[in-house]
C-alpha cells in the first residue's frame, strides 16, 4: 500500500502495517491519493539506474 504523511508530505510504500512516518516519525499517515502514487512512481523510475543493454567485456 502507498502512504502519505499528513505532517511532512513523505510518500512511501509498505507491504506490512505502518504506525508512523519513517521520515518524521509522527502518526499522521493516510492512504496516498492517485496523484501522489503517480508522483512516487515517477520518482522511483528516475532513481533506477538506466540499463544500457548487455555489457560487453
């Protein structure tokens, strides 16, 4: 599930239960909106190293 912190705005995903925000450690979590989920997806794609095909030795 994707969460957003109502206090600091941090967006993150977790598979298990979450009690507080990993960024600010407050308990102001809510389910992320569709726009926030899309924003997180774009950010994560940018962080992945670009694959340039097979590596030649």
